[in-house]
C-alpha cells in the first residue's frame, strides 16, 4: 500500500512538472500579446473577435498568439458543425484571415 501511494505521488509530481512548461509558455504568450497591443502592433482580442466572429464558422474553443513571418498572428481553434476542428490564422493588426487549416 505504501509503495502504491509513493508511486502515485511520484506520478502526480511528474505530471505537475510536465504542466509547468505549458503554463510558462502561456504566460509568455499573454505577455507578448499585451505588449504588442500596447505598441499598436496588434488589436485587442475582444476587438478583433468583434470584427471576425461571424467568419470563424463554428464554436471557438482555443486561441493562441505568436509571431509568424514577421507579423503577430492570432490562431483560433474552431469546431465546426460537423465536429471537425479547424485552425484559423488571423493577422493581429488588421483582422484579416490569412489561412484556414483542417477543413
């Protein structure tokens, strides 16, 4: 019994440690977005969504923010009516849809 508890504690510790890098990445991504908006290089997410929400074509289930090819890009994960997941890449400064993947 004690060995089982020790193995469980170890497994939970390893799992928690695996989440730490993902949390750090998310915090860095949020900081990048905040700074880009402050510098006028990106629209705030709420404003951008107001412009393109109808064009996404499904239920929004995830968003990320990163630099791609010299510009800031919001990447939206959208679940369509048929259950398919699509990634929609949007220029963060102009709200222009750049690319769709997964349709």
